[in-house]
């Protein structure tokens, strides 16, 4: 009886790849049969159907507009209420995009800015009253007495220039990487800050050390009275938190780089310990808070920026959207009503349907479109796209 088909699927559900079909047509004496062309035709048809089904699981049809090119590691994207985009570049630029790009600040605007490795100008948050006070907040790396630190500063935008720096949290642990530095205002009006452990993993468990933590402060830098440890620390046991976003009900979600495996998505709760360096991933553990979801047990995707979809252009209300550096993917994650993992989907993949490369941040615009920032220049990539780095906008395919 002729054997005519061998199908090999590479992590078909978890890590979508193209389907490889290898035809083997022979009789008992090893000679190919006259039916080999029919078999091959059937195999090709099956291959096309399987590949189409596979890509349907991993992509949506977008209209993609490239808004800006020639950037240098855009790190954080933030919209004001009017739909104007503000963004940082790690080399020390802070810019605004409405009808055209306007640079509001260069490296000289940030006190002793330290740009090296994965350090530089990173996190950005607009004050909840930004339309009235024009305050914005940045998290950036700096030198202080030859020590590597991170700091959070408040600035005022005046006449298209960033002015009046006020350092509100200084001398945070810093290194060439593992700096964290994502900012988000909560519905309680306080500023939340992700801080990496600066290559001091054991100290991530020490509530007096501000690295490897989610921090919570008032907009003037003072410590809220209801913080759990009497200092800036809100939660502990983090490695290198990369994304922060609040849901409409006040729930705080975070993305976090794992070591060699198990990047995490966490639901952050006051005073909780998320396990680093003792545990990683989403396996249940009686001593530490379990991750909501991890990617993956056999290798990381280098998870990065995070947002929640609140628009109407796509049918994803309340879904988490996040991107990855190493894997170059854009994901959607759906939650159950009680904030547990329900399902996820890869919307863009550099190996299947995207030429964007590494992705650093995702931000939903007030009109419901989705903005992505690439991270290919001087960022573990020897062959960036000629237009890199880029900010692109996604809308539904018309």
C-alpha cells in the first residue's frame, strides 16, 4: 500500500510556523508510482489549505500607515485627550506628533542623561490634568557621582519646549539593562513606576530596595500613606517590568521579561510578591503570586509594551494588547470576567506577516486605531529596515 504523505507541524498552536509537507510516494520495491503526480497535486492543495488556516490564526488584515521613520529606539507612546501623540526615543529625544513631528526636548534637557546598552530616556506619562497644567513625567537613566541610577522627573511643556525639570524620585537602582522605567497614572491619581532589579536579583525580594518593584508615589514624589511597606514599594519580586496599564475597573496589568524562559503578564495587587528570582512563570505556587500568563517555558519572546483596547474600530473591547522584541510579535489576550486568562492570538509575526522586526510599544489612540513602535536601531539587530526605527498606525482593512 503506497505511503504518500508526511505532515510536520512546528508548534502549530503555540508558535505558528508554516506547515511543511513532504511527499513520499513509493511501492514495495521502492520505485515511484505513476500516481505520484496526482498525489503531489493533492498534497499541494492540502498544504495551501493548512497554511491559510494557520495564518488565519495568527493575523488580522490591517491597513498599515507608516507615520514616522528614521527614529532611534522609540520607547514609549502616549496620547493626550485631543489625539496628539507624545513619544520618547531612548537616545534622549521627546517629541510630539499631530500634523507633523515636533521635537520638544533633546538629551541636554535631561540631567546627566545616561545612554548605554538598554538605558536612556524611556518611560513617559502625561499628567491626568495635562490639558490644564501641561505637566508630563519621564523615567530616564542618569549618572550621579559616577553611579548608574534611574530617576523620575516632572516637566512642563511651554511654547513647544520641555522646561522646568523637577526631579520627584531620584537615585533609583540602575544598570546597563534591567532598568524597567515604565510609567502609568492610576485612577487613584497616583503615579506607578516599573523598576528593574538592575542585575541584583536577590534584592528583588527586599522591600527596602527599590529595584525589582512596582513603585507608587504622588505626582510630587511623596509616598502615599496606604503604601504597604511604608516606602515607595507597591509590589515586589519583579525582574524587569516592561509594560503597565490600568483597566477601567482599576486593575493594574504588567508585562515582565523572564530570564531564559517565561516572560510574564501579571495582575498587580498591593503588597504582593511575584516571585523573582525564586520562581518564574504561571505555575501555581503557594508562596508567591502566580503570573496571569507566561511565554514560553522553552524560551522567551522578550515581552514589551502593553495597552488595553478601548476603541470601536476592532471588536476587542477590554482585551490586552502587547508586543515583543525578540519574537517581533503583536499579541491580543482575552480575559475572563474574573480577570483570568481566556485566550490569546498573534496578530502580527515577523516570521509570517510583518516586516516591522522588533516591537517596543503599543498604544491605542483615542479614535480606536493602534500605534506600534519598532526597536531595531542599535538594539540587538544587525540588519535594520532602511526606514527604521518607525511608528506605524493600524486600522481595519477596508
